[in-house]
C-alpha cells in the first residue's frame, strides 16, 4: 500500500477546500429554512388528516 503513508495523507489533506465563513453561514441558513418548511408541511398534513378523520367520525 504505497498510497498509505503520511506524506500522501498530508498531500490529500492539502487538497481539501474548506468552506469560507460566508458560504458556511449561507448553507446553514438554507438548511434551517428548509427544515422549518418541511416541519410546517408535515404539521399541516397531520392537521388536515386529523380534521378530515374527525369530520367523517373516525376519531
């Protein structure tokens, strides 16, 4: 395994593109907004299904 040595590992680590602060903040905000939107969607689905089931007398 000639690729498995410290110099090769450090060479590969040097190729990593770490995100800049602005990119990291932007991506984090996008993830939070997307998660919040999905939470609202599932809450609305649960509410509407529950309302429908109560209307037809199942619950």
